[in-house]
C-alpha cells in the first residue's frame, strides 16, 4: 500500500516505512508518524546543505 507521498509505504501490514536511497526506515505505527519523520529528515538535510554552503570560503 502506497501513501500520497511516494516515499512512504506500508509493507505487508507490518507498519509504515520510508523509502530512502539506502533502504527503508521504520516501521512507524501510522502513516502520519512516518510523514512527520520524513519531514524532519528532509529539513535536517536542507539545514546540513545550507550549513555546508556557509562553511565554504573560496581562496582569494
């Protein structure tokens, strides 16, 4: 069963999982819980990329 978000799936009624490039994270008790976790992962990845950009100092 797939969610509206294509990264969230229910695998054989064992729980909700988030599909990532390295495999699956989970199980989560509900689709809502998986969605909340996915939003947190995405925001932390965005913050990490922004921080890396701020740390970059080109050579003069």
